[in-house]
C-alpha cells in the first residue's frame, strides 16, 4: 500500500499558515467599532475669512447655530467631526452637493481609529448660506445623526 507524504516544505508552510490565521482571529480582532456618538461642524474656511483674519479656519463652538465670523468668496470648506463609526450621506451648501476632499483619522488608545474629521468643499461663490449633512450609525440601532450650521 502506497502512502502519500507531503514534502517537508509544504508541511512547514501549512503550519505557518495555521499559526498566522489563528493569531489573526484572536481576541484583538473581536472588538466592535464604537457607535457614532457625535456628528457636528467644528470649523469653516473661506477666502473672505482668511483675508480678514489671516487664519485658515474659523473654529465653531459646540452647539453653535452660526459661524462666529463672516465668510464668503469663491469657495468654502466645512470640517465635520464624526466621532465613532458611521457612513455619511454627503453634504450640501445652500442645497447644492459638496465634495468630500479629505478625511483625517482620530486615533484613540491602542492605536484604534475612533472617528474622523471630514472636509467638504464647494467652489460656489456665495455671500452666506446653510451647510447640512447627515450620517448613519455603522451598527445597530442604525440611527441617523444630522448637523447643520448657518454660514454668515
């Protein structure tokens, strides 16, 4: 009776592969993503604001209904804090869609991503208007969070 044997190289490879897979499936990968707990505008930038103040961004206080400073000119950038995991449905300024131009990770303890700064851009020349955006939480109970701000 002939008995097939794997060459030693294949046996080593299969052992290495098994160790790799089981270490990848360990308890560290079993963590769930944090729920979306904050979704709000944190900063606004525009040519008029920069020319008047020399600063890049107008920082928006928590729960503000309008930007602290006047804005305008040929373009606007709105920065949204997305704390936790969700999926944004996009953003609008005066009803026109804005473009997501950048996303910066927020890193928590253990080098885990706990949120994002999302940068939305519109090239529209305007004097004032309203920014709106909505995001859905990434896990149950699938709630939507909404943010808006009046840009002066």
